[in-house]
C-alpha cells in the first residue's frame, strides 16, 4: 500500500493535511495555531520529496518524478513556507479567514504539484483546474470587498477561457496523434501536422495566460490589484512558478528539435511585446500592486527570451530567473503587507497608492530600505541577486545571436530601471505628504526576523560561489532532465 | 641624497600641518601653523644652501630614485627620482631662501587675516612644488611640479576669494597656463616618441646617437622632431615665464596678497620657464631656429613690458611689468646660448625683485591698502627704511655698478653684443639697451611718484602712514644684502666654465668687448635715471600736457597695448558664441530634444496610449486574447505550413 502511494506522498500529505486544517478550523480552540500546522505540513512535504522515490515514471506513465519536478515542487513549498512564516502575524489585519486562506494555499500547491509532474494532458488539466479554483477562491477571499469580487470574476471568466483553449488544443492533439500522453505526442509531433501544430500552440497558450504574457496579460494588473495582498503574493509567485514550469515542460517537449514547427518568431514577438508592455505601462501607474502586476508582465517576457532557442543553458537561466524573481516579488509584497496598520477592508483598493509611499524612509526606514533593496534587485542591479538571472539570460541570447531580442531586452530593462528608481526616489528623496503613511502604530520587532534574512538573501549576490554551486548542482541538472527527458529513454 | 630629499619634503610637512589646522578651522592654532611653516622653510633653506655648497664645490651630481611610479617593463619605468646638479642646487637655494624671507614677511603682512594658516599652507605648498620641479630627474615628474606650481598660484592669486577680481585673475592665470601646459605635454610626448624615454639624463645620453629625427605629418610634410619638441617646450616656458603673448596673466596676478606676488615673481613661478630652457638647453642647441625664436620673443617681451611699465598707475603693476621685461632678458640670454648668464640674472633678479615687491607691500601697508601711485607722494619722511630699500632694489634693477643687477645684466648685454658680432642681428642688443634705459626710467618714476612730491592721499590715510614692523623689515634687509652683494660675490663663480654640469657643454666664446660697449649700459641707465628725475621733479606740468595730448595712445599703452582686448575679441567672444550656439542649438535643441528627452517623451506617450487598451472590461480582454491567439494560429497555418 505505502509503495503504491509513495510517488504521490507529498501531494497526499498536503491534501489530507489541508482537509485536517479545514476540519480543525471549526473548533475555535485551535484557530491560532493552524497556520503553524500548515507550515509543518509544508516542511513534511519537502521532506517527503527529498526522501521520495527515485526518478522515473509511475502509474502507467501518468506521473513523472525527476530532478526538474523535485526542484519546482521544493521551490513552491519553500515559497509558501516563507510566506506563512513571514505573514502569520500580519494576517489579522486583513478581513479574511486566515485558516481558510492557508487551506486554499495548500490546495493550490496540490494542484501545482500535479501539474508539474503530470505526463498526461488530462491529468495536467485536472491539476490546472485544482490550482486555478484555489486561486479564484483566494482572490475573492475578502468577501465584503467589491473590488475583490470584481477581480475574482474577471480572473474566473478569463481563466475559463484559457481552460477552453487548453481543452480545444488537447482535443486537436488527440485528433492528430490519437493519444493524450505527453511523451507519445512529443514523439509523434516531430512528423509534423497542421492540426498538431495548432493544438500545441493552443495548449501552450493556456499556460502563457497563467504566466501573464502578451496578449494574455490583461488580467494580471486587475487581479493583482483587486485581490487582498496575501493572495496577490501567492498568485503572483506560486501560480507563476507553476505555470513557468509547465510552459518549459511543454515547449521543451513540443518544439525542441522540431523542424516542422518553427515557433521562434512567435515566442520572440510575445517576449518583445510583453517586455514593452512591462516597461512602458508601469510608468503611469499610481497603484503599487497594479504597478507590480505590469512589471511582472515585463519580467515574464524577459524570461521567455530564454526559450526562443531551446537549449539547456536557456532553460536553466529561466528556472533561476523565475525562482529569484518570485522570491523577490514575494519579499516586496510581504513588505507592503507589513505597511498596513489596522483592519480597513473598504479601503483595500486604495491602501497601496504610490503616493502613500512618499517620504517613507523618514517614517519607516526599515520598510523603505527593504523595498528599495527589492526594487533594485528586480531592476537587476548588482550585487543583489536579481542581477544574475538577468545576466544569464542576456548572456544566453547574445551567445545565440538573437540581436533583436537583446536590443529590446536592454532598452526595456533601462526603462524599467527608471520606474523602479522613481519609487525609490519617492521613498527616499521626497518629503512625506498628507497622503503618506504615518509612523507605525505598533512597532513589531518580529518584522526584523523577516527583513534581515530577506536582505541577506538579496545580498547573496556578493558571494557568487554559493549561487554558482546551487546553479550548477541543482538548476542545470533539472534543465538537463527536461531536455533529455524528451527522449524516450525513461519511458517504459 | 638625504639632504636633497630633506630640502624637498620638509616644506610639504609644514604645508600639511598648516593645511590641517586651517581645514579644521582651529584659529587658536594659527600660531602653531605660522611657526611650523616658517621653521620648516628655514630648515629647508639652510639645508638647501649646504646642498648647493656641496654640489657646486665638490662638483658632484646627486641622483637617486625614491619610488617606482609607472613601471611599464624592464626598459621603460618611470620613477620618482631626485636629480640635483649645480643648476638644481642653485635654483633650490634661491627658491628656499626667497621663500623663507617671504614666509617671515607674511607673518607681519597677513597679521590679523582670519585664514592665515591656509595662506601659510599654500605658500609652503607653492615652494614644495617648485622644488619638486627643479629637482626632478624626468620630464613627467617635472610636469607634475609644473602643474603643482600652476595649482598653487591659482590658490594664492585667488586667496581673497570673496573678491570677484581675485577670482577672475586666478582663473586667468590658470587658463593661460593651460596653453603652456599643452605645449609641455606635446614636448614630453615628442620626447617619448623620439627618445623612448622621459628621463632627462637618459635623453641627454641618447641625444648623441640621434643626429636627425623627423615627425611625419602627412605624406609630404615632415617636421624636424627637435624643432617640434623645442617649440612645444618653448610654448610651455612662455606661459609660465609670462613672455609676450602669454603674459596677460601676470599683471592681473597682482590681485593676490603682496607676498604672493613676491614669491611668484622672484622665485617660484615665472622662473620655471627659464629653468626649463636651461634644463633642456642641450635639446635647444639642436634646434637653432627655435633659439632664434627665443631671442625674438625675449626681445619683444623686454621692450614691450618696459614700455607698458612706464604708464602704469598701480605700484605693483609697475613692478610686475618690470619682471616681465627682465624675463625677456633671460630669454634673450638663453636664445644666444648664454645659459649661465640667464641663470645668473635669475638669481640676482630673485633678490632685488623680492625686495622691491616686499617694499611695495610695505608702502601699500603704510597707505592703508592704496595701490595707486598717483595718490601717493612724499612718503620718504614717514617710511625712511623702506625708502632706502626701494633705492637699493631700484639701483640693482637698473644695473648700476656694484649692485647685483649690474653684473648679470651687463653680462647679458655683452652676450647680445657678441651675438651681433658673430653674425647675428644687432637689434636684440639695441632692444636690450633701450629696455635698460626704460627700466631705469620707470624705476625712478616710481620712486618720484611714491616717495617725493606732495602726498595726495586723504587725511585719514595720511594720519595712518607708518613704517612697517620689524618682522616685515628684517626679511627685506636680508634681501637687500642679497641685492647688493649677490652679484659681486657670485660673478666669478658664474663666469667660470661648465657651470651647468651634466648638460651640454658649450663653448662660451670670449669676445673682445670694446671699452665703449662696456660702459654703454651704465651710461644708458644713468641717463634714464636722470631723465626720470628731471621729468618728475621739474617738468611735471609739461608731462601732464603731453599726456593729455596723447591721451589715446597713453591709454592704449597703459592697457598693455590692448592685448587683453584683442584676445577678448579674437578668441573669447567667438568661443563664447560657439559655446552658446552648441549649447542652445546642438545640445539642447538637437541632442536633448530628440535624444534623451525625446525618447522619454515617446515612452510616456506610448505608456499613456497602451493604458487605454486596459479598459477594465472583460469582453475587451477576451477579444485581445482571442485576437492574439488568432495571430499565432494564423502564423502556424500560413507561414509554417
């Protein structure tokens, strides 16, 4: 029995653990400790993955366990753990049930893990829907806020549209190749057929939507802004990491070494247009989360450049980029969360206007410093860690001779530097105004337990060997399994 | 070696101490700053005298490396070195002695100035850089000292920075010297190109192996390398030594405190150009055409400055133009290869010019800051010691026998006569004589206007007239001793052959000088004195009538033949126009407007436009999604298949 469930033990732990949390939530007695229970579950899950089954395929080729899936699952769990630990004392300020919130996060991770390891288009769809339903729920968690509801509905409708596209694509592929197993499609698609080409584009589009790339990007700012900040943090990081993992898996599978389906121009165009949107539109934004939403479109475009020509180096650069960017974005959002002083659900939509940050360095220097570090890291300033994935991707595309992409990447990076610096200027040079946030009401020393490790992580860029070790030992092999995994070797 | 290093570095220590005191604004420590700088300078002067004695008597050259500077490879390394031959030793002795006197004098002159520590620091720094210049063994190090001297002069001329005129004058001095610096750089680069070295002894060694060298400008146009290098160095020397054309900064430099003027004119700044010519004399001997140019420039400067000096109202400007004129003599001497004579005149001139300037400072001090000679007069009763000292200085300047200036100037004039006899032009000699006449004239004009006649100052100033304190008199008396005896004491030494050891050995031809020629300079000087005395004591009314009649001419001469005005119209105005054109039309109108600003405007407009795509309406979002998807699918269907 235990041998049977061993490959999916992590998912099982999360699923039943989430159910347990849901049940215990009914009894008022445990309410305050349930978030800790969720954290324990996440740790258990990480342990289960590390000690789990050897790499291979399980359940009649339905499920793949490899370096790649392990890396992404651990990354997802670590990000969630970071959020839980950092925000457990902040959640009371939001008009939402924090236990339901953590349960939804756990379900979201279950779906994400299923997606990452799925080798069958229907299983992938099931994972996608589990993950998406949890995400929709997270967005509308603040029940009394109409903005939250609006964002939730938009996300749901457009997400449904993406599901439709996915199912359409899957049916095309089935029609073309008579199978839904990914490895069989991958083998068959090399022969080339228009139906198969259309199907694969449709399937990938659904996940481009999840990543938030042009032209499927428009939900991003609305949802980021409308959702309560803890949910924004989860959606913008966990969902994005999962979606990037699936996009990598699909693109590496479907388009690698595929002479009949040359998609380079499509992905170049998407990358360039996403970068332009992500560089230009944030300049005029006045809301912090909206601003971050647009800039995340730009980052997604930047990442996508790494896969225009499919190669191990590009894939590992993207993995490094998405992990480091998600971590930085999560730090930023946690910092924004901790700016909130009291429970005021009605002002949720306006509580993060940019003008509120005016002169922040004078009233809350710790927050201002943390935000400045995060923004500089996102802008790609050495020695912060945000610099290195940008460097890797640029180096890769230059080596690949993609000069058009390089030019756009550099120009848009420079423009994005402008708006990140604009916020730093707002915080450090401008004087506090009437709209600005005042001095903190209750000084919380626990915040330093979050900020100090966060700054240390950001400054890891000063000590390159440790980054290099992680990159060489974990990220590159993960990328290799993805490319080599497309061969039929490991499938029985 | 240790002695030479001590001479060089001790003034810097003083400068640093005073500079720190000034930097931390410790007014109570001012006395420490004064004491330390003066003591350092005194020690340096004593050691420098001892060093000069050693080097000259023992005829040895001190040459050593201090530190590595730019190590390129085994054969090309530039080091911080010291090179002291008799030339450097004499220069160092003169510089430190005069500077020491000026330091002591400044204690009295600058008494009560609230940033005296800064002043003393700058004075010592100035001296240090000059010593650095004269003791360096390679051109690059020399250039560093050269620039350091320029920097210190900038700081000192603009010492009273709250005065606009002082700021303008300091900038003028600095910018004019930049032209010379460019010449220096070109010369050094030329030396590197030809000799593959910047070390002066090495260049001297290699010079014998290179007969001719050329720089190729185009395919058909070549220039003799030595001529090019020498012209470059000449431009550098002209700027530092205020030769005609690049002399414009010198009169304006009078904006600085008087001790600074004394230091600039006697020891540290303007002599650097002459020093350069003497130091690189071996190179100039290979470029005869440049030597002729030196004679011409020196002659023009000597006559021009003397004429302009006649018409000045400001007591310090008279002496400033006199310096200019005397530097012309030194250049002429260099031009006719009489480097020893030039150096000799430099030494004697240092003494009597420092004396004159410090005396002028005393006069200004007595007159409560008044510098206009027309408002002075009859001062000899009130400040007799200064009066006597000005007489000594003027007699030395005019070249009256037994005074220092006689021996050196007479020697230069004899050399010029010899030059004429050897087939050169007689004109330099004539100009030298005329300048000597004018020198005597304006010196006694100064004495007559300042010390004789009726005092034209107002009551308040008159009641204040007083002799300078002892601390200002003693340095002057010491300098006066030098002004009287340095000539007679050193003449034998300078005329002995092979003074500039280690340098090119010249055959200094002994000429037979007719008796009349020997007496002529004295006659000319005496007649100048006599004329000045007669004009300013008996014929003053007539002079006034003449001046009114030739008002325009005298105004032009007074303004230094309108050289400044010419530069303003010929260079400054067009350059300003060009700068303003480039700024308004090219920089702002073209580059900024269509470059950074245009791009920024484009981005913000694009941002505004793209913003409208985000309607907030789900239908629109869906349409965009589907449209994008259609594009991609269309690409797959149409292009790929």
